[in-house]
C-alpha cells in the first residue's frame, strides 16, 4: 500500500500515512522498495521521522540511500542523526562514502565520532549515546527542565526517563527522574531531588554493563571515562540489541559458523554468504575426522586377525563392534557439548569467575561419574535387548560372549563420558585463559577430539578385554 502511494507521488497522502503509522511498521513495508522510492519518501516527510526511519534499514540499503543523499546535496537527514548513530553508519559504509560523510559533518561532531570509532565493538563506549542532557547539581529544577527542552529542540538530544547530574567539574554525582524535575516546587534545586546511580566506564565490556542493568533495574545508565567525567549514557534498548547480537554470534560460533553478517535476518542473507560462513569449519572438521577413520581402519584390521582366532568369532564379529562406534562417539559429543555450553553460559553470566575454574572442573567430574554410571546401566540393558531381537538363538545358546561384549562396551562408554565431559569443561576454560572466544574454540575442537579419542578408547578397551578373556590359544568354533 505504501509503495503504491510513493509511486503515485502523492505527498500529502504519504505524510498522512507516516503520521498515522509506527515508524517500525513503515520500515517493514519498505523492505522490498527500491532505494529511489525510499529516498523520495525521506525527502517529503519530516526530518526527524526521516532520520528515525533511516536507522531501521539494513546497511546495504542505507549505503544506497546515502549515495543518493550525497548526490542531491540534501544532507539534512545525515546531520540530524545522533552522533552515535552516525558513528554506526560510518562503520558500515565503504571508505569513500564514509570520507564524504565526515567532510559534511560539523567539526565538533566529527571529533566525537572519531573517539567512538576507536572503541572496540564489545566495549560500552562503542554503543553509548553522547548527545545527552546533563544537569548541574546546583541548578534549579525549572532551569533544568528548560535546558532539557532547549537541547532536545536544537541538538536532538537523547531523551530518557532518567537525567544525570554532574558537579561543576562535570563529574557524576547522581541522577534525577524526569517527573521529579517536572513536578518540583518553585525554588527546588536538582540536588534536592537527585539520588545515587551506578555507572559504567567507556572501556567496560558490554556484558558487564548488562549485569549492571539487571542489578539496578534502570532504563538508562551513565557512561564515564577514566576520570569519572560523564561522556554519555546507554539505554536498556542499546543493551538488548547488543545482547541479541552477541547471542546470535555465539550460537553461530557454537555451530562452527563464521558469520560476519549475523546482524542480518536469515532470509535477507545471500545464499553464497551463508555457504561461506559454514563451509570452512565443515572442511576443517572433515579433514579432522580422518583421524577417526584411521583409528577404525587400524583396529578393524587387528580385530579381524585377533577375533578370527578366538572362541567368539562366530558370534561377536568385527561388524558388531564397529557398529557401536556411532553410538559411543555420538554420546561422547553430546556429553562434551553439555559441559562446554554450561561452562560458557555460567562464565558469560558471571556465575563463575576465573578463580572458580578448579571448582567447576571438579563439579563436572562428579557429574560425569554419575552420568556415566547411569549410561553404563542403560547401554548394558539396551545391548542385551538389541542382541535378543537380532541374535536370539545364538544368545540363548551361548550367552556369555554377548554379556561380555555388552559389559565391555558399557565400560568403554562410562570412561568416554568422563573424558568427554572433562574435555567439554577444560576447552572453554583454556580459551578463556588464553583470552580467546570460547564459543569459537569449543564446538569444533570438542567435536573432532571426542570423535577420535572416544573411538580409540572404545576399540582399545573392547579388544583388550576380549583378547584377555578369549586368548587365541582358546580358539573354539561355536
């Protein structure tokens, strides 16, 4: 509907539609619109609405719109963007376009942008809003309210439920609620309605800021520099966006997906970009699985020679043992992933610190022993049921070999579970110690290592026990 209105060039109808529709819904309707259609819309609606609508578009659409804005010299939309929004835009633009945007940006704003761009992506300074209203503690509430109105109208200052109070040196001394300022009696000063507030530093991690939000239940928190000068604020919306992005990246990394376009919606990504994000780790894991293949081949050869001389050759063949490998390796991978995910989540939420790693390892060991014991019993019962259904006559005539192989494979599973959970615990801890992202290292390494080592443990224990009980000298055809 909106695209039809744009195509008809009906300016009054466009403005009426924009005034009666939430900006987020307008952006959704324009998903399939061309850059020319969007640019026309932005030119005929209010500048503030245009700036807000612009911020909803994907970076590739924003780039096309910016190119048209620069061609037309109608740069008012860019100038009204808040400083932190403009900094985010510059990070997404090609170098030449970013340079042209900076050339038309006022010097004061440009200097602040350069400071923001120097922060790392996971630091609070990279997402802080810097166009804010600061109130002096000695000012009257009436004067403070006039300042809020003035800066909002002239500089498009960020509005919030909380306004932060500074002393004459611009150092944070507290915060004040908007309603307290509005309804304060004549002659009331800001320091009479203010209260203590928590703050975060520009170099603090965004994850830490999210914990501060959770603990203090505020919609915005002041951001200070190393000297405690207030330089901006972050809102709960900023944190939610950052957490969503971080969570998406972690999910991709745990699945061995290197996705640089994690902010994009799935259906908006090109097929090739999805292929590129996944194929590298799949190739790497495919090569890594060669170790498991080699172990199986070597042990299969040994098993064929050894078991052909034993009393169980007619019943427990190499095929039976080899058929258990997927069960063992699958259980190992699942068990390790559970431990890895638990450790990464606990560390990310601050539930464990680096000083707690030994406790975590011991805790996971105890869990693995209990889990392994349960799986030992379940696997033993499972195998007996399986052999009863597939080899009933042989089992009833000669039950000992079947019981032995069930016990041995269950013992192997018990040891594999303990080892896999140890790996699942230690790999994220090592990554954290090395200051690497545990989500990147854990899934690929865990998958490859548990497959290979679980296969080695299973074949080694199974064949060792079988050859110990049924040495070649006791060869009997059953």
